[in-house]
């Protein structure tokens, strides 16, 4: 589905992401992991064409740079960490913006557009707040609204930057289960930045471990999250720390 070759990103004269290669297949959920400043969000934004980069990104064999915006919208969608909401749009209006990415503002909505909007709202459990202003929503509700927006866009590849950032445990679980359910439809894939290594191990099929813009490990998630690679990147025995935390729950 997606092939990345020699991709690097330089910002302000500093190389943030050093040349790297990877590919994504149908059904993959790739976790981008690593410490703060590793280049994860920068890489994700470059994939979404939000940043200039060197190297190549192809989707189904086509250079993404040469795709029209509408074609890219059918291929991939980005869910950012932060959502700027300055207007009292309803939740439904925000979700509908996901369809405009494909159809544009000049074309009237079709029955297919309506179906995608309603299916996305139902999948994210938003039917009861569709007509509520997003300015009145909790952080978890707002995150689900923007997740529904990218679902409504109906891309084949989701690019997610910390999809459960700052959410409490029930919402973390809900968001990751929603994404997992979305991924069960054939022909789809996900790339997500995740800081919580437990979530990365639980849901990731593949993983890319970054350290200061360099690839420290990549491959199957269980292999990438191995003890030695994590020790080098994080400067601590992550496995021992996780087991120590687990013991506290077991003893309780």
C-alpha cells in the first residue's frame, strides 16, 4: 500500500529525520515509537504531505507528491494531536468536513456522503451529541468527533498522532478499540504515534522505533519492543520497569 524510500526531513537547517525506508501492507497497524524528540510526529506529518521532505513516498505505486489533494484524501487521512476549535460547529458539522476533503465544497452532498457520516458517528458512539456544539464537549468526546471525521473521509490509510493523548483510561481503551474495529475492513491500514508502549504492544502489528531521527529497530511489534532495543533507546531497562509496575497490581 505505502512504500517509503530514503525519506528524511530537515527543519531550520537541522536534520530531524534521517533517511529511512519502510512499507505498509493491507491490514498493518504500524506503531511509531521512541522518546520525545525522536522525530515521530515529524515523520507522520511528512507522510501526510504537511512538511517538505527528501526521498519518496508512493501509495499503490504512485508518487504521493504528484497526487491531487482529492486523490490523497481518498488514500490517507491525518488525525493530529491538537485540534483547534474556535467556532461553535456541531459535532455533525465537524464530522462532515471529512467528506469535503474528497468532494470539495462546491459539490452537493450525496447519499454516499450521508452514509459515511452516519456510519462514522455510529462507530464512534456520537449519535446523542451530533447536534451539540463542539465547544461544550469533553476532551474524550472531542477526540471521538475528530476520529469520526477521518473515518467519514473513508481513506485506506489512517495517520494518527497520539490518538489517545491526554485521555483517561476508559477513553484510551475506547479509541484504540474503535481503530482496531475500523481496521478489520479489508484494504485498510494504520500508522500511529504512540508513547504508551503497553498500547503499542497490545495493538501494533509492526513497529518503527526511532531515536533522534534514526531508525533503531523495525519489524514485527513484538520484536521491536524487545528488551535490548528499548534499553538502548530509552536508557533504562523498560521491561524490568513494566514488570515492576505489573507486580504492584498483582500484589494488590
